[in-house]
């Protein structure tokens, strides 16, 4: 059995890039939504959470409509020589879109659990909004943000449906581990599929374990106790 390691590197490159994007956008959007009390709050929250409950193929279909060559965005990008469909950036977009709701919802919950009296006290002392966020809100919410990052990483690593819709299965270009598993099993190469399954389980397990140990270390430093 010939072993092609390209799905590993494509998956890791895609997952880390998508997680990096969702990390910053998820924190920013979650903080904005926590402090937004307008009439559209529930509607916006629903839209931001929708990719979490939609079948990934449906999300992939919407991405095709958005970035397809006949769409306004697709036409604009094609004029500057950029084609998203069936390219590596498409795998990143698909993974980021599907992983974003986990980052957003978990981070938003972490922000909502912060004692508002602490934030109000900082503002009363004349601390700027940026310093309130950076020095008060972010450190208090950090364990939740860490959990959100792990969840979004794991979701991005396992993304299949939307990726296949918008990026396809192009060896050495868009073939991630989940896609490699599907086509190996479809072709009857069960040993190859099982090998990929073991690998993706191992990667996910290692990441989650490292994050759990890191969270324990962070909580020990913040609260001076170790969880039992």
C-alpha cells in the first residue's frame, strides 16, 4: 500500500489556518454580541449559529453560491485573477465557516459568565474600553476561550461535507484526511481508511489533552488551586 502523506499536511495547514481565523473573528464577534442589546440581537445570533445545525453540504452549497464564478463575489475575484472554488483556500473557508459557531457560542458564554460588577468597576475608574477588554474581560474569559479554540480546531480538522462541495477532492491540493477516509472506504481500501481514521483520532486526542493540561495550569495560576 502506497502511503501519500499529503492529506496530513493539507489537513493540518487548513485546520491551523481556519482556527487562527475563527479565533480572532469569534472573539471579536462574541464580545460585540454580548454588548449588543438591539432588536436584531436574536436574529443575528441565529444567523451566526446556523452553520452549527445545518448539514455541512448545505453550508457548502451556500459557499458555492457566494464564491462561484457566476456570483458577484466570484466575478469580482476572477477579475483580479483569484479563483476560490476547487482551491486550497476553499478548504480553509469551508473549515472556518463550519468551525466558527463553536468558537463564537463558547466564547460568548464565557463572556456572559463574567461578573459585570468587575467590568463596571474598571470603567468607573476611568479605564478605557480597550483596556477593560484586554486587562479584565479577556483574562477572566480565557479558560472558556481556550475550550472554544479546541472545539473549533477539532471541528475544522474533521470537516468533510462543505469542503467536498466547495474544494472537491484534488490530490496534493484539497484532499484532507476526512476526504481521504471517505474515498479510501468507497474504493474498498479499508486498511488505508482505517489508518487515516487512527491518525485523525490521534491528532484530535493529543490536541485536547494538551489543552486540558494547559487549562489546568492556567486555572492554577489564576485561582491558586488545582482542579481535582
